[in-house]
């Protein structure tokens, strides 16, 4: 083993809770793993499973979805839609043979900077243990059609 | 062809110490479509902003990315700079490389790499940004206040005193609500009528307030600033403009034994009546269900007794259509029906009464003129037992929540009783004493220490009658012993519940409610007086159990929100709203179900000869709040959210 595997993780977060929580982690100068890239959306209700698939297709080893706690959604119930979608989507991933462990779902409020930092660290560790998302990389080799815009 | 400008901020050392900005600027300069890639110490400073503006003008940039702090910090600053340089402000995006990169990472190479990814992702997004214009909505400067209790009156007066028009709608024949029924109010023991009736009169006489009593809101359409409301004026059978309120009709009416709702059934009224003596307006109504004329076509005694011919039996319900810009819902509460508590004997024993009935007994204007008397034999009770939480905090038979006011009003009742009946004894069964509020704990202490109320911590299991006494069996958990008290009167501190039609009414207005039927605020902590529907505000106990000070405070808060709304001629809103593609929409109405704001309507499309071609979904930009839940729901990709379009987000992901 030369270097430890550095996974690439894409996070889809809502602007009102988790994005603000991530900002709070920053203003509190908490340190966490640099593996996660954030995509900001108005609400978790806006997050389409297609975004998650696109992220995996683009070469992400893991995906994180995070929004407001149940009952706290700025848009009253966008996070409930997201949760329902996630329940269905997870079984679809399982059916496809993709470990649902690669896609994480969590609630982080705007006040939980510490929880955000802990979450990023634990998700990074979990995905690191799962290893690179080779299934996709092999698929790319077979078809020789890498994902393009 | 995209010409993107990227401006990388050092933020002093905040970013530059962990991100190699020079390397970042060089790498980003190579990215397709990037025309300018520069770094600077502080782009948010005046010279920094000037340099951004100059770069936009000199290079004819089609979009910019500011790689700096969080968009929550300076997005508005840079959007404004864009607008000043002639670039649409929505063609500016912020790459957050401070809060979410330099401040949280220690390894400079890793942080630089992450900053590159973040910046590239925003470049790909901004390439696909569209020029957006803020949405302008006109505002009708007239408010509708629904409910004429203390909350509604307060809100109406606050708005009217600020010079704006108000329409105040009350479904009962008089203003007043529950507060008019109360005897004295905690924690000061001032007479409720004495502080309430001047407010009622002020509201009725205010030149800016149009008072509609005995009226109900039938229909609400439209959106913030532009509601269309239909109000049903129920027929009073008394001409409100002619009647002087002399009361001759009421004294002559032969039907005299109708249970009086205002006195909670303890008093009697006639078929033509005003709810109480100080009613505002002081104009009677005819109760159609009890009136002899409406039953068998004969009588009209009241009509004959009226010297100015104000009574008209042919009156019909009328409708009034109004345009209003904002709505305040102040529909109040009801007292829970205690039918489920057979063990307390309410309804079986006439001397087991509710707290609200006790208020009427203690009230100087009540059926006993303020004397505490038993309904059964008219005698003064010597021992009174109060049972708190008779419905509240009881998930099995009552409601799970605390009704908030009962601890206080029970202490008040015990005090009023001991002031009126010297030597009388009070026992109060309680679970906990919740007396949080200004002067509240002192008040309950006063009931115990000065007025000798005996508090027993425990529940009551049964109330029964024996030798003309009400036997109350309970437990004193502090002594660990069962107790039986011989009482002459039992008062139940019943729970506050939403109005029985609260849920149906919420659907008429288009606001959300909780499992009980209390109306939901937009945010429990930060937007407690706004409903989830823009332009609709909440006041008083329709939102949750509240006492008078809380209701008044919330009413004034709602009024100030309405006045802020009315302070502009036009509302300007962020153009982050959804829009449908009417060509591809299949009309499955999934988006209609998904929308938390009822912002999506069904729209008919006709051909030139007026034949219906199809029905499609159509977003009302005045109502849409821009969450995007509908976009994800849409099965045919026929709806998209400006500012966060599918194309933009996919591009963002691909840029990472």
C-alpha cells in the first residue's frame, strides 16, 4: 500500500440548514476531511435521484444528502419528500448491485456545525473502507464512453 | 460563447494561507470559457468591487464567479456590483472557498485542489445561468382580519391606526370573542369587560375599519398582495343601519327560554337577541331555529314592537367580494367537550361545571350577577374542588399538549371564589403548576398564601353525588394517600382546542395546520406569526393555546408584518420560482400534490375556436417560494426552477 485511498464524495445539501451548518463549521474553524464537495440547493425536496446517479457516474465514490431535520424544513415539508424518495431510491440501488452504503442521508441543522464536521469525517471513513467505486470504473472501460456534459 | 470572469479572493490570509491562490488562478484560467482569472486581497472592498466591475465592462463578460466567502455573506454585494456594471445580477455565482474550504482544512495541497473543484463547478453552473428579473407584484393596501376576539381587534386597530384600511370579519353577532366572557383576568385581576369593551367600541368606530359582524369568509383566492375574498353576510333579519339597539324587540319576544351560548348555557335568552348587554354592534339578530315565525309563520311580535321598522323577515344572505393585500387569521379556540370524562360527572350533575362556566358565574354581567351560586339549588357553595388538566396533557382521552392558561385561571378562580365567599374552602387537584410568565408565579403563590387555596398534587378518579354533596375521590401523591372531599361544586379546567371547523377553514384560506387543527406558523422560532402561505399571518389561540398577553403580542406582531408589506407599492421578490413547460406537461398533477404552497394551478389551453386542447399545470409566481420539490416530482421534466435548473445542477456535478 502506497498512499491511503482518498475517496471523492459529492454532497447535495439544502441552503437553509445543512449549507448553513457547513458555514458554521467554517466560522468555528473546525477541521474535517477535505474529500467532500458540496452542491447547494434550495431544499432537499429539489434533489432528484438523477443528481445522485450523475454524481456516481461522474466518478464519485460516495454521495451525501443532507437537509433540515424533520419538521424544520424552511419549505414546510420538502425534506419529507426527499426522505420518501430516498427510501425508494435506496432499494433501487440495492437492486442494481450498488451498495446503498455509498449514498448517505442525514439531517444537519444550521446550528450543528460540529455535527457537520463529524458527519463529513465519518462518511469519508465509511467510504474509504468501502474502497473506490470500481464497478463504475470498469463499466467505463467496457463501454469507453466516459461521462460527458 | 461564454466569457466567464473568475475572481479569487485572498480574504487577507483567511483563504490565501490554506489555498494557493496563484496556482488556483492559473489553473482556472485554463478552464474552457474562462476569459479572466485574477486574484486579489479583498474583492469585497471598494477597489476590489471596482476591479470586478471594470473587468465585466472591459471584457464583455457573460457571467462571473467570485471564489471567496459563503454566498450567505457577500452574494448580495457582488450581485449589486454586477448590476452596476450592466450585467444581470443573476449571472453571478459564489464559490465558497473560505467557510467550506480554507477554514476547515489543514493540508494546503488538498485545500487548493478542493478550491479548484468548487470553483470549476460554479463556472460550469454560471455558464448555464439565465438572466432573471426580480418579480414585481402589486399590493392592495387593505387587510382582512378574520375573527373579532381580542387578537383580531388588536391587529385591526394596529393596522388602522397606522392609516391602512382594515376589514374585520366576525362570525358571531358581536365582537368580543372569549375575552368578553371572562370575569377578571390574571395576573392583575382587572375586569375583562372593563378593558375589552373600550377596544370593541374603538374598533367599531374607527374610520379605517370596516366591521362585518355575523359574517363568514366563504372563499379566498389569489396570493400575497392580491387576495380576492368572498364574505357571506348572514341574514340578521334586523336592518343594521336603521336599528338603534333600543331592545324593545327583545323584551317583547315570547320565546324566552333558549339556552344562552354566551353564558355557556347557564343563562337564558330570547329568539331575537344580542349575545350580551355590551354587544358591539348593539344590533340584535333573530335566531331562525328558535323563532316562532320561522317555525310556523305566525308571531312577528318583535316586528310589531319595533317603532322604526328595522325588522325584516325577508332578509337574505348577501355576499361581499373584496380585494385585500394581506390576511390575519385570528379565529381563536373552543373549550374541549368533556363528554369523554364520565368519571367527573359533567352533564350528569349540574354543579360540575367548566372553567368558562365559572367565569360567567363570577362575572358581574353573568347570569347570577357575579354571585357564585350552584345551578342545582341556587345556594352558595361552601367547598369548591377544581380539577386541573381535565383534558390537557392526557393522550388517552384528551389532548397531548398543555393548554397553558388553566393553571393560571384555576388559581384566579380560587381567588375570586374566596373573595366572594368568605370562609369558603377551595381544593385544587393539579399535575404540575405551570406558571411561567410575568407576575404569574407570584399570582399562584398569592392564591395559596393569601387566599388559602389548598393544592393537592394528584388526579381525580371519580366524582359522585351523596346526600346532596359531590364526593370527589382523588389521590394526594405527595402524601401517598387517597383522599375523598365533600364538595358543593366541582370546576373542570377543560382543555383549549381549535375551533371545530378549523381544518376546513384552513383549506379555504390555504394554510397548513397541525394534527389538532392549530394553524402552523412558517417557522416555530423565527417566523412565528407568518403562516406558510405568503401574505397570511396568524394571531391568537388559532395557532396554539395562548393567554391574553400572548395573543395581543402576536396580534401586534402580525399587524407590523402587514404594515411592512403595505409600506411598498410593489413587492419585489427573488425570481427563484418554478415554471412549467406547457407543451410537454401531461397534466398528471404530481407537482400540484408536491407543492407545499398551493402555488400550482390547473390551466386550460384552448385552440382558436375555443375548444379545450389540454389542461396543464401552471405556477403562480406570486405564491411560489422556490423550493423545487415539484421539479423533482415531475415525471416528464416539464417544470424547472429558475436559478437551480436541471441543466445548472447537472453541470455543477460534472464540474466537480
